[in-house]
């Protein structure tokens, strides 16, 4: 096979593996406010497994991944121009393996390392001014519609080897902008809707070439049921599309048009502590990773 053709095929596999990892996220209660000064620390573990759906005309088959991620994070609720705002910092560590066959040749990649650092700023634009704990309790008793916006930035800080096809880090900047709303039906029930877009910088060290990527658009929804303070569950769904790649000037056939379902449960204990568990799976996967993901986490309220 010509080196250029092999590189483009490799680029296709890389894009199908890496793009969905961000787009597949399901994050209920992202815009539910907290009292000013709230500080939460959290740790978590996730396991994702599944295959990768590629263009059937390509000589790439049997691409299968098993990925594990441990994550630590920090959330701080502050007042920005009198509105409730959250600053979230997250750092993952990922390990796992990917196997497959490229033109009849078996291939395997074992990987491990620190992932890309994530920083998120969210601001409630309507319905949730910066509040005291007493005011927050009143919002719980009498909820009303809330509108928020957020910016999430992934910095190229993760482990990356420019000579390897699959890496933990993406070696590029990525930014997601999002607008979200909360519609309460009654004190225990509410519906969340979020629309967003991922924008990507270029990876100029991709197997000796430059890899570009078009934006990924996403729509996410959550039906949330609150049982008592801190104890809630949700049914989650999303759709994401776009993300076609350009490697060395050639456009790849890796357009994403996929959707996922999931469930999430958070259970509090000993007042300041909580456990979180979620499971999600692919419903429609035209191209990209068809992963099943399980997440468990622990969070503690410091203030």
C-alpha cells in the first residue's frame, strides 16, 4: 500500500476513535445552580468498550476498544455579575487497548497516560441569580425555568506520541460552547435541553501530517426526577453530528451522525458525601465509536 493511502486510512481510524469520546458525554444537571461559595471535589472511574463503525469500502475491520479512565476534579460556585456561575477543572488518566485489522494485517495499540486538562465555565443567564443557602432552598421548593451557557476548553496537555496512531491526548485545542435550559414540571420533575458545538484546533504533528476537523454539533436532553435533597435520577439522550476530518488536505469519510441513551443516579450519604453511577449505550451509530460506558464516582462537599 502507498504510504499516503495508509496514512489516510490510519487517520480515519484515529478520527472515529477520538471524536466520539467527547461528543458522547451525557451530563445531566449541568445548569442546576448551587449556593455561592459551594466547593465540591470529585473522583471517578469509567469503563468504555465497543467497536468502531467504519466506511465499509475501507479495508479496516474488527476495530475494538477497551478504555478505562480515572478522573479527579474540582467545582467552585461563584458570582459573576450577580449570576450563579460554576468553574470546573478536570484531569483524567486513561489506559486501555485497541485492536483491529488494516488490509488483513492485525494491529494492537496499548496505551496509558494523563489525558487533556479540561476547564469549564458555566453561567446562569436567567432564573438563577447568585444566592445564599436559604435562597437556594427556596428555589428547591419552588423551582422555575433556568437558562444557562457554558464554555468548555480541552488543553493539549495529554500524553501524545506523534509517531503513534492512537494516543491518550489529542494534541490540539478543543472548545465546546453550549446553551442549556431547565423546565420544571413540578418540584420533583424537570426537563433539561442543551445545544452545543465542539470546535477543534489543528493537530500539526499527526503522523508527519496536519489533521483538521470540522465542528461537531450536539443536542442533549435529560428527564430528571428528584427524590430528596441530593438524591436524584435521570434518563439521558443525545444526538451529535459533523466532525469530518481533513488529513494532509484530503477529506475523510468519517462524518458523525450518532445518538446515545443513558441513565444516571446520584445518592447522598452523611450529608456532605455522594455517590454517582451512570450507564450509556449507542442507539444509532452511522460512523464512529459504538461504545458502552459505565461510570462510578464519589463527590464530597467541602463548603
